[in-house]
C-alpha cells in the first residue's frame, strides 16, 4: 500500500555468512551494520555500499539472538554473545578482541 508498482524496498542483500544470521545491529551513526551468525563470526558491513568491511571470528560457538550491539556513542566497540555463555568486546575499527566476559552459568 502506497508503494509504486515494481518498487523494491530492499536496498541490499548482504551475503557472506555461511550459517544462519541470528542478529543484526546498526552503528550509532548508521554507517555500518554488524551481523552475527551461526558460522561463529560477526561481519561488519558498509551500510551505504553493502560491502563487507571486516569479519570477526568469535571462537567455535554460535552467535545467538540479540548477540551483536554497538557500544559507545561513536560505535567504536561491538559486543557479541554466544552459545559458550561468553560476551566478547571487539574494537569495531580494527577487529581486535578487547575483552572476553565469562560468568553466565545457564540459559
């Protein structure tokens, strides 16, 4: 309703994960998209072009729903949570792992 005939609202189809995508988040400034997948990676995408910027390998555990969030108002850090019950903090610009937080004991 209200759409022109033949108009496709999809801007990009971001392909690059080899497993199910469980979570997606935009950076605070809207320039990047992070996606978390069962392939144990977080992918960082350019929101304007759809190009893959970098891939962060989480370990051997699936990234679960609501697992990816940009931290800091400037979007310089990403947090991912996974089936191994850990939260990992990443530098969004370099892809370096900054900290692993463990302590969850159940689902």
